[in-house]
C-alpha cells in the first residue's frame, strides 16, 4: 500500500511516537507552524502539476522543494543545523522537538514556506 509523502515524513520525523506537544503556551499561529514542520507539509504551489521551482522566501536560492531547502540548506535556518547536523529534514524536526525554544525562535524570525 502506498502512503502519502506527508504520512511518510510524519513516520520518519516522529518515529511513530506521540505528536508534538509544546511545553509552553503558544499562539495558535505558532502551533500551526510547528505542526506544519513536523508533518512536512508541502507548499500549495508544490501541489500544482505545473510547479517546477520558486525562489526561497529568505534567500535568493531557487528550489523545487521549499520546505526541504528551508530545513536543510537555507541560511535562515543555519543555527538549527549547527545544533544537530544536516541529517535529513525529518530528523532535524525530530531533534528540535526536544529543543523547541530554538526551533520557535528561528520559525518566528524566518517562517517556513507556505
């Protein structure tokens, strides 16, 4: 049985553990951003058949996969990668569920693609 990209991402990112439950009170908008990262949501543009690539919202890089670029190579998230290393986008999100304050700090300053 074939699963969706989001389902595969979620399985890899959470290792089938409990969902992300931030310890601190967050606004609804921040909770949505964190869950989008955890679930690996693709952007709306990526869902369209004609999508090829677009510029990153935080740097001039053109990318066909904005979320993966955001997590693995964008200068806006370099501080995150320095803490855990560039394993995979899902692994990065998994690591930062344990160190949520830095993930929130970066997501507030440079939000992930929509």
